[in-house]
C-alpha cells in the first residue's frame, strides 16, 4: 500500500491531537487548507473523530493517533552510524 496525499493529510491531522489530554479537541476553520478540511471529513467518515470539522478523537481515533504519532517519533530518531 502506497501513501497517497490523502492518507498523508489524515496522518498529519491525527498527529495534531494532544494524546495527553483526550478532552482537548481540534477545530478545522474555514481558512484551513482544502486538504486539511477534506482530511477531517474523511477521518469523521471513518469514525476516527467526532465531528466533520474536527472535534474529539473516538476510541478508534485515539488508537490511530497514537500509532501515527509513534511512527513519527520513530522516523524522527537520528540515524545510527
């Protein structure tokens, strides 16, 4: 499976959530990029966030965001010599 621009936008959106505070949500404003607005809608359609314009992570969304943020952490590690 290849990473499409749509999947990357969804991963980027999931990476914005604060996993330390599940009561903290996100709101996508009308001034956001078209890609961010569409990513939020797709994540809502998939049941990962509570509202089409952001909101809170669902239990599935929390798991997905944790995985997405974990991958980012691993990939940002410095290369071993």
